C-alpha cells in the first residue's frame, strides 16, 4: 500500500494506473475509519482492481462554529485498517495542498443541497462538492463510493456528477449499524454512555416509521408526528429536522411512496450532531 500526500503525485499515479488498464475505485473519507467505511472499501474491491482511499478532513465543509478542530483524527489506526482491507493507495493531502493560497473556485449544487442539512449548515455541501470534484479530477475514478447514512450528500454528489458529466459511477453502500441499530458515524465516539442510549431513539424511531409504512400508512404528517413524539421522550435530544423526502431530489413529499421516499432525521444529542435516515 502506498501513501501519497502530494496532489501532483496522486494525479500521476492515478493516470499511470489508468494507462495500465486498471479500473480505479475511490473511497473519499475524512478518516476515523469505522466499519461503514470498511464496507465501502470491500465493495470497491469487488468492482475495481485498484482502490484509492482519500483521508482528508476537509475544512471547507465545516461551518465557523462547527467541530473541524475537534473532528477525530486517528491516522495510525486508519492506515492499519486500510492495509488490512487491501487498499492500494491512501491519499492524505494537507489542507495547503488541496487549497493553496489564492484558491477561489467552488462548486455549488443549488437544489438537492438546499433543504435538510443545507438549512442549518448552509456552506456544508458547497465544501463537500468542491472537495469531491477535486478528488474526482485528481483520481479519475471509474467508481466512487459513499455511505447511505449521508443520504443528502449521496444525492448531491450524484447530481453534481450528472450535471458536470463526470465520468465516474457513484455507488452508495448501505448504512452500517451497531447491533442495537445505532448508525455508525465517526461522531459516535463523542457520545457518553447515557448520550448513546438516548441517541438510539433516532434509529428506533426510523424503524418504527418504516414499520408504519409497511402496515400501509402513507400519510407523511403521521409518520413525522410519531418520530417527533418518540424523540421528544429523550431529554438530551433536540430535533433539527424530521422530514420525508424524495430519495433523488431530497424535496419534501406530501405522500409516502414506498421504495421512493426517505425519512431523514438530524438531531443534537446535547452538543453532538447526528443524522440518520431510512428508505420507507
Ligand atoms: O462523508 C465524508 O466523510 C465527507 O463528506 C467526504 C465525502 C469525504 C468529503 O469530504
């Protein structure tokens, strides 16, 4: 496994792989790798013969009052995990390498990114899209992997790829959950035992919504009311949004279309922001 820090070296190495006839997969990450990331790496290995994992805590996707400085960085463990999972290249650029002085171009998707997290994190998806476009240009991956837990991010990236005719296939891996249902997230490590117990209400309320829809409920207000009620029983939880959206456009829907509508939740557990979602 090769570790590359320079953007030029990454671009050259990827170009050589391409000329060598290899199919390239990119798994973009911010490190602090968990089973969710590793499942994407394994999916990538099934389709491509060279897997590149980027590890870059992207400052551009954090708002001024967000947790960029505190975002967990576990470089040694991440490298070990990549090695153990058959990654070929780890791309680990510095912020200066990605955004050299004078950097002034940004990508802004304006529809899919406008609701849900886009409301409370107005610059987040601009940062995500910009860094992903840079990564796509540096690596030119045939396949790019993102996790379903970040449903809106997946939809935004798919839209950008379509809008800009970027020659990569975006593949979305299922959300990986703990045995009790909690969706894996790098931010889970911030949770104390009691916060974690309360956070479980997020996934369990989503599962309850899914079961309501399986029993024939298609009324969005009923589903949202049930989730909001279940979350309101937890003292530490402050809901940011509970919304049912179209899975592709991320626009709010009035009637649930099973297999097409997704319920998305974002909430604060004390000061920790968690998101989760479920296809209904
Ligand atoms: O999902 C993430 O970890 C990040 O948003 C991504 C896609 C790596 C871009 O920085």
